[in-house]
């Protein structure tokens, strides 16, 4: 094609094939289109919960159906599609080699077909089981199958990336593996291992039970398998953001990464601590002995080590950047960073995520502590906490990077750049108000996963609880601001997508140099020993947990739907103990 007014790409960028371009467009475009439904339901939840409406459904969509769509789209579909697209981008950019075409497209189609199956089940009201799909709530079999396909599809590319990595390593045995590549490979290794448990839960426990082939299910075992996956899932969400923090944020701030080795240590420690801690979501579950809860609770605090390394390394990197930009005083560097530079909008998205993450981390320490957990368990505190993690650094880095990747590869200018750079700040203000409402409400007993408008927030109902009026109103105000910020983002993203091409598109990622580029230490440039230690800790933490969950499960559970307290199939003496 002849494009006379189009500028040449800058140095160091990479021209990628049409196939990979199209793949990345679709892997960003599909989840961001679905996200409109996810965000709509987020707003609706705050409206129901504040008692603005007192109905079980709105616009033919039930509260729990909406909450399922919200959790599945925002926390599973968006994050998985993005992680794969970002993985393709980092591997192609750093190794200058593209992943196998058919492997990449196979992954895309598995994820897309899986998403469509699950979307059909959720939209037709046959899978209102929330994104954790705990039994004994039962969904349509296609929901479980769809979720399994989405997950399997998302780890297929790991094999192609690992292949490229092994070849590269053979050619460059003494060169440090690029940090962003370590991030991607660590992330997908964790993902591959943890998803084996959820695949077992879906294929061996849930599907036969949902099909009516087995009358009851072992709820504790299903939950234990789920959380083997579920906690590592949060690191699968976070590691792309960490990769951006270490390898891009210092450069965007105008400085250098304080220590390259700190990044490597952090990433490998995540390999050790991401999986064997899932039982901290089951502190209140019977059938799991206290010793295991204690052990996994302690391991959870192990994550504090890489988190603190990250906090200090990033603070030092930002300090260096601020000083290079002319700061003289001790903390003056904070004032010198490019917060509102619309050319460096990715900085704004990343720094805003970091600000929220401070509060997400602090509230997370409360959740991880056994006794404090008992106070906040199943209250609104929990969504208050995780909107400052998954809807904080995770979400902001995903949407910021989606825009960055798309506009770079397509060669298009950002639509409304001045608006774009304020979106993350609006989001931070929204979340801080929203999460204050939820966390405060949680501390005074406001439950999560509850349509409060039907009862507790309905003045005509005998259960009306006036203490929760201010807390749910705060959450509603925050929710409106977040929805407004998201709306602006959709305008910017789709506006960019539908605008004219102005440059030859190329794959370009910001690359931070290291201030302390330590010598290559073989231990921090190889996966094998880490994988072995990872395996040992997982066995120690999980063999006793699975053993107890299988041996002392109590009676098996027949299937239920959310709207009826009576099981779908009658329970008989002969089938209740039949697992
Ligand atoms: C306009 C923005 C948003 C609003 C107003 C919002 C609102 C809410 C509310 C009120 C709940 C709790 C409902 C309940 O427990 O009854 C919730 C749950 C949740 N939200 Fe959001 N949210 C938003 C964005 C996001 C984003 C961007 C993500 C992730 C990327 C996210 C992930 C989740 C998850 C995983 C749950 C838990 C669902 C469950 O308990 O099954 N939310 N959201
Ligand atoms: Cu966890």
C-alpha cells in the first residue's frame, strides 16, 4: 500500500507480521469490548447495594447474573486475553522472533470459543455462580467447559515462547535473559501449574456433577482445588504489571531501574510463593486442619519479601529519575515526575496503579492474618481490598498498555490525548472513595455478594440497617466516578481504533536501562532450581490439605441454583454419602 504521509518508524522498534498484528488487535479488542458489560454491572451493583433500587433484577439481568458477568469478564477474560497478548509482544520484541503462527492462533480460538460458551451460559441466566463457581451452586455444563477452554487456550503459547527462549539461550548462554522475558515466563509457568488444579476440579468434579452423572460433590475438595488455582491467579493478574513496573516505568519517568538483580530476585520469589498459599482463602473452611492453615498463612507473609524489594527498588528508581529532572531536596523528586505529560501517558497509568497498590497491600495484610480475617470474612471489606489490587495496578496497567500496544502497532495517534492522561487519576479518586465505602461498611458488618437493596438497604423492610446508608452511598459515589473514567477510556481506545493511520506501525516497548546492571549470576538466570524448590514447597503445603479435604469432607452436596434453597435433585439416604 502506498502511504505518502506516513512517517518512518523510530529506531529499535520491530516490524511484526500481519498475522501477529491481527492476533494482538483481536486479543486486545475482544476483552475490551466485553469490558463494557463488566463495567456496566459494576455500576449496577453499587446502585442495588445502596438501595437506590429494590429489585432482584434490572433490564432482565439478575443481580447474581450481573455479578457473575462482572467477575468473569473483568477478572478472568480481560486479564487472560491481555496476558497472552502482552506475552506475545514481549517475546517478539526482546527476541526479535515471532511465536509459532498456528500455536498462537490455536490459543486465540480456544480462548474465544471458551469465552463465547461461558458468555452464553451467563447471559441466558444458566450460570449465576459467580466467578469462583463454588459448588453446591451449579452452572450449565457449557459454563465450566467454556472456562476450561479459555484457561487451556491461554497457556498454549507458553510452549512456543519456551521454545524460542531455549533456542535463544543456546545461542547466548552468557547473556542475561531480558527481565521482561523472565517476567513473562515466570508468569505463565505459575499459570500452567495452578490451572492444572482447576482443570481437575472442572473435568473430574464439576462437569460430571453438572451433567447429573454423579449426584453429589465434595465441596471442600472442590474449593481447595479452586484456591490452589485462585491465589496464583492473582499473581497471574499482577505479574504483567510488575514486568511493566520494572522494565518500563523507570524509563518513562526519565530515569533508570535502580537494580536489575532486584527485579530478577523478585520474579523468582514469586515462583516460590504464588501457589502454596491458596488455603488462606479457606481459613473458615472446615475439613482443613489448623496446622495447614497456619503454615500457608505464614507462607503468605513470604510474599511480603518480593513486595518490599519492589517497593524500595521502584522508589529508588523514581528518586533517580526525579533527581535527573532537577530535584534537589530529599523528597522533591515526587514533584518532578511527568504525571500529566500526555506523550508519556503510560507513566500516569502505571504510577496511579502503584498508588492504589499501597492501600491494596496494606488491606491484604489484614486478610492474610488468621484472626483479623475472621472479622472481615465475607464482608464488603474484601471487594474494598481487591478493587485496589485487581482494579488498581492490574486494571490500569492492562488498559494503559492495551492502548499503547494498539496505537504503536497500528501506527495511530491517541484520540483525545489530554483526556487520556487524566483517566487514571480519575480512576484513583473513584476507587479510593469506592473502597473506603466498602471497607468501612465491611468493618461494621456489611456483607459482600449481597443485593442489599432488597432488604438491608430498603427502609420498608424489617431488616433495614441505617448504619450502612453512608457506606453504600460512598461506594455508589466512587462507582459513578470509576464508571465515568472507564467511559472516557472506551472513547479514547475505540476512538484511536477508528482513527486514521499516521505512521508505519511497529512494535515498540519502553526499555529501562539499569543503574546497577549487576554481573550475571547463574542462579538468577535459570529456571531449574526455582522450579524444583517450587515443587517441594507445593507438595509440603498441599499434600496434607488435599488429603484432609478428601478424607473428611462431610456429606456430599447435591446441586443448587441461587434462587432456591432446596436442591435441584432430591437427596436420598443412598446418594448423600456417595462421592
Ligand atoms: C466501574 C467500575 C467498578 C465498579 C463500580 C465495581 C463494583 C463492584 C462491587 C460493588 C462489587 C461487590 C458486589 C458484591 O459483593 O455484592 C464488585 C465485585 C467485584 N469486582 Fe468490581 N467494580 C468495578 C470494576 C472492576 C474491575 C475493573 C475489576 C477487575 C479488573 C473488578 C473486579 C471485581 C471482582 C473480581 C469482584 C468479585 C465478584 C464476586 O464476588 O463474585 N471490578 N465490583
Ligand atoms: Cu490469596
